[in-house]
C-alpha cells in the first residue's frame, strides 16, 4: 500500500513511538476534558438548579471542583502536547538533518558543480523545520480535531438534533473557507518571500558593484532597477495582507454568526417548548469548542502541504547516489611509492559535452616532478582532479603503483594525495585549527613543525594571539601569501606521497610568490609532484614538462628539450619572456 517514500516518511517515528504515544495521549486528554466541561455546566443548570434543595449549594461546589479538575487535566494534556510533542518533532528534525548532512558530504564534486550552496542551506534549515512541524503537529491536530468534532457532534445531536443540524451546517462552509484562504495566504507569503529575495539579490549586486556604479555614474539606473523590485515587493505584500485579512476576519464572522444563529433558532425553539434554557447554554458552549477543530484542521492542511513538499525535496537529495564511491571490492592502500599512470583516459564533465581529455596516456615515475602547461581551459586542473577521483574517468583507467584507482578505497586514495590550489579554502577558526585540518588530532608540536616547513611560523607568531589567532571567515584577516602558506603547512602535516600544485602561486604578487615558492620547493621533495603553473619561469627545473592541447598531450620533455623542438611550448615561452 505505502510507497517507499511514505514508508521512509513514517520510519522517522520509529525511535520515538513512545513519545508519540505520550503525545497522542496528551492530545486525547486535552480534547476530552474540554468536551466534558459543558456537560458539567449542563448538569448544574439543568439537574441541580432545576430541583433546588438544601443539598444544592454543596453539589454545585462539587461540580465546580470537578470542572476545575478537568481544566487542570486539560492544561496538563496540552502541556504534554506542546512541550513533549514539540521536542519529539525537534528530535526527528535533528535526525533528518544529520542524515541529510552526512549524505551531502558523500555527494561528489559533480553534484556541487550544479548546486547553489544557499539553496542547500535553505533545505537543511527551512525544509527540516517544515517537516518537523508536520511530524509533530500532524497526528495531534488530526486527533484533536476529530475527537472534538465527533464528540461535540454526538453530544449536540443527543440534546437537540434540529439545532445541532443548524450548527453543523456552518462547519463545512467554514472549513472550506478556512482551507481556501489559508492556501491564498500561503501563496501570498511565498510570493513575498521570493520578492524580498529578489530585493536582496538586487541590493547585493548593486552594492557589491558600487565602485563600478559610481565610476560610471549609473546611480539613477541602479535606483530604477531597485525601485522596480521594491514596488513588486509591495504588490506582493498587498496580496498577502488582503488574504490574511480575509482569512482572519472571515473566521471571526463565522464564529460570531454561529452563536447568533443558535440563540435565534434556539430561542424560537424555547418559545415553542422544544428546548430549555440549560440546553441552549450548553449549545453555546459547544459552539465555542467547535471553532478549535476547524482551526486545527485548516492548520493541518497547511502543515501537510509544506511538510510533504519539504520531504519531497529532502528525498530528492537523499536518493541521489554519489557518482564517485567505493566499489564493492575496493581495498585500502597503506603505503605507496607514488607512481601514476593514465591509460587511454577519456573524460567529459557532462554527457553530451565535449571531451575534456581524449585518449590520454601518461606515465609518471615515483618522485618525479612533472609540470603541466597549456592554454587556460585545456584541462590541466581536470587531469589532476581525476587522480584523487574527484571525478571518475569515462574510459580507460588511472593506476597508482600499478593498481587501478577504482580498486582503492576513496579514503585511503585521498589520504595519499595533497593538493594546493590557487584559492586555498580556510575555515573560520584559529590558525592552528586550520593547519590541523591536514591531520586531525595532530599535536601542537607537529603543527608548529609543519608551519616552519611552510615558512609560515614567523608570520604566525607575529599575529596577535600567535597560533590561536582567529583568522575570520575564510581567512579574511590574512594576506594571500599567508593563506597560501597555511594551506601548504596543512599539506606538510598530511605528508602525502603525491602532491598536486594547481596554480598555487598564480594569485600572488612577486614578493609573496618568492616566499611561497620556497615552501613549495621544500614540500615537493621526495614526493611525486604535479605542478600546474601559469608562469613558465617557475617550472624550468621540472624533470619533465607536459604540454596539453585539445585534450591530448602535444609535447613533453625538459625545458631545454622543448625549447629546442620549437613547438607549442617554445611559442608559449617566447610570449611570456617578451611580456
Ligand atoms: P585548465 O585547468 O587547463 O584551465 P580545466 O581543467 O579547469 O582547465 O577545464 C577544462 C575544461 O573543462 C574547460 O572547458 C572548462 O570549461 C570545463 N570544466 C572545468 N570544470 C568544469 C566543471 N566542474 N563542470 C563542467 N565543465 C567544467
Ligand atoms: Mg586550472
């Protein structure tokens, strides 16, 4: 009966069946007690006041005590629902979020090439919240509205079926009205959220580019664009307020209309002797209770829609298989020498796109220092990112020490590869924490040694709190060269056998480049090193230079070899020398 997704949806209740039961018992207690109070009132007004005797005051006090007890039980029940129930929802939300985060960590580069981080963050926060609200409020809203509705229905029907019919005539109308305007309200809210996001995008764009805007004196044009978005936001607000007003005032209209109808028709019934005053009073009290299930039910339809949409999106991600993952027979590789070989490798990022690499074969000795050269976009970065399997090849294979990388567990493969890129990613935190990222749990001594090897120690101890200095988000408080040396220290600490330097110094000025270059030279000692360099002057000492062109190797050899061959490399080199 159940689809796999709905089974999955329900499976999150499994660890909390106990809590769910307590929550539902609380909901039941809260709704039944509420139903009993008007019956007590009826008993007092009809039975006790209808037959006044010396015992009556005591009996009235007793009924008062009973009602007080009912109110206390009601409050306890609702307390359980709103505290334990919410907590259960929160726990389920935590579980789902943890599962989503763990899954996101497994997804491959190709997934992140297509995703916007902001949207993923929204999924982790907003969608989980919407789901948790449904998980928690869904069952209790349904239960409470069902019990209140059916209870009141049965009781009123017993007291006076004609008047009950009139009162219940209102309910479907009210329910339809509530659901309709609830949906309108939700659409309006979503629209305003989108529009405010548009404003944010506009503001960010204009202000981030304020220097350009002012340099071109295009303030007026920017203002016009902004006013357009600003106006559209107001329109959506108008829609939102209108539907909100219609919903709430409509509900008030109906809640006022029901007692009026009951009093009028009930009053007439009394004149005809078909109803008495206590019963009319009872009716009026139940009318008050009936509003509750309607509100809860229209709330439930909202939660249901938002929660299931959130769940669909949640499952869309959870059902994505990581493109790169361990094969069943993958084995860890403890020690390697660092020999790398590409065997007739084809690679394309997306099916249908051009091949970035085509039938590429290349052998790299252990400990060799190989430089890759070629025009921007020729595939140098791509070639290197295939080694740690950030992407998988489409054809051919890559071996390390003669073993297919597909047969090595990802964890151990990546353990052997260190990468320094142009824009080192630093996490918010301290200098020491950022270096430690290369080897979690490294001691302070190891961190300092790595920093010294990366020629970073001196600038680090000059920072206000030395190794414990907070470097700000993404390392904003450091210069480019300093950030790069931290990322090199990280790799020293990791101590991989294979090293990839992808334009590691390209973004730096001359002075920082010198400093970083010195630490890079030290880092590449005794490791297989693949270097991608923008400035050819930095790779003249390479054991071998590989020139890429159109996804293939155009030429390879030492700097001198290639110069004397007077081919692609010689041309590139001449061009740079002349600059
Ligand atoms: P290089 O490092 O030599 O400048 P790249 O390896 O970065 O070149 O890119 C090679 C080609 O692959 C380019 O045409 C580029 O547009 C494309 N490319 C690079 N990264 C991606 C990606 N993540 N998704 C799709 N195409 C990409
Ligand atoms: Mg590149």
